[in-house]
């Protein structure tokens, strides 16, 4: 059983007792997404903590994109709600990497794959090395942009 999933359930119970409707609703939504991931496919499976982090990352990204869309649509109250939900989800994610840390990981990956100066042809090889190191701790778009920048694209 995933420790993170147990923590989410315990926190849901606590937030329900505290009558914190925003936190309760957000945690319910996240737990539903986790359950959906568990029963997706041909066989039901128990998610590991890494799998749960993947689901949480996906849910946080959805909230971030929704808040941007609501801002663009001049709906600040809905954008604020999405940001609050995203902040609640972020509490359960590992600490996010800073730009300097991402830059160092990408530089090391380029050196280890011997991709310096290879251009965009090396993008897949470099991302293959970088992704496992940053999974759940950095946005994929940010990492890809840094890889492109360092490969000279």
C-alpha cells in the first residue's frame, strides 16, 4: 500500500472534520484520479508512491493550465480557486528543482551521453537520461526547453 495514498486519505478525513471544504474537495478529486489510474487498463493494480506522485503531478499541471485559461478568460475568482487547489496538491509533491539544478542535471546528461554539439538529434537521448532524475520534481516543458537551449536549438 502506498504511504502517500494513506497520507492523502488521513488528511482527507482530517479536513472533513475541520470542515475545510476546499481541501476536502481537492483531496477527494486527487484520490479519485489515483483510483482511476489504479483501475485503468486490463488489470487493476496498486500504485506505488512514484506512481501516485505521477498522478499528483498530472493533477497539479491541470490546475495550473486551468488557472491560466481562467485568467485569459477574465475569470479571476475561478483562476484563484484553481491556484489554491494547485497549492494543496503541491504539498504532497517532492520539492521542485530550481533552474540552476535543472541546468546542472541537463549539462551532466549531455556530457554523459556525449551529445555536446550534436544538435537536436540528441534530444531524445538526453531527455532519456534526464527524465528519471527529475520525475515529479520539475515540469517537463521547462526541462525540455533547457535541453533545447543547451543543445543549441
